[in-house]
C-alpha cells in the first residue's frame, strides 16, 4: 500500500482530486492510497471476466453491467472516516450506472445508495493483497454486497464468497478445470482456467 500524501481529505475533496497524472487512488480513512498498477495480463483477465459476467446477466434477463475499475464504493469502517474502494469489476444495474456515471472523479456509489450486485478483486503480487483479503472483505460485507470474488493469479485460485448475514462465507474455491459456481449466476458456464489463463 503506497500512501500518496499524508494530508487527510474529505470524501468531497477526493471526488474532485486531480494530480495531473493517470494514477488511480482509493480513499482509506481520509488518506489517498495509490492503487497498484496491474500487468497487461491482469487487465486482460478483468476484461474477459467482465464480458462473461455481462453475458451471464443477459441470460438471466437483466441489464446488469460489469464495469472494470470504473466504480468507487463508499464503505463504512467503524472509528474511521471517509473510505472509497474501487474494485477491479463492479456489477450493477444499468440504471444505477446512468445515475452515477457523470459524478466527478470515480463514479462513486454513496452509502445511502444500493450496493452493487457483485464485486471482483484480482490480487496483485504486492502489499495490496492484504487489503483485498482482509480489509476489503470486511468493508464489502458491511456494505451489503451479496457476492465477492477474489482471484489470485499467484495461487491460480478463484474464491467466490456469498454474504450470509453480516459476513462472507466462501461458497467455493476453484482451480484449473473446476466449473465456477456463482450464487448470482447459477448457470454460469465458466472454469477457473478460462479466467486464470488470461493472467499468466
């Protein structure tokens, strides 16, 4: 985790912050934290998975969009201030995207708005892994996001978590030719290898 500046800022300041670069930041307890830059293969995996999730959503008769790295999610951490996370993929209804797309900075879903349907994080070989595995898991659960995928190119594993009450439970851990079972997409026709092959 690379702290971009020690100066604390409010959510409103974060939403309009521009340092003149293409660097992406999350807001963690009011502090800008630089997001790690994934490899080209990392990006390709996100792109491929987003397309497959959108196709699965269409098969369900929904208009849900799978948006790669475009949506901020305001989360609530007890005893701390202003948090905004930006998942690698955020799935939400098209009408919700239309409502937030023109907001300054990352198109952020605020606390008083409906949670996304699914979020996906692809772990980078860096210190951000601990954030994705611990902090974000807690924050996304508290935010009420029904399904959370954690993809680890290093261990070649995909974990699918489902929100049960106030915590996530792992519904499955997948490798190789294992067919991924998604609570949101019961007819998803996708193996771990099809996702992970794009990250190698």
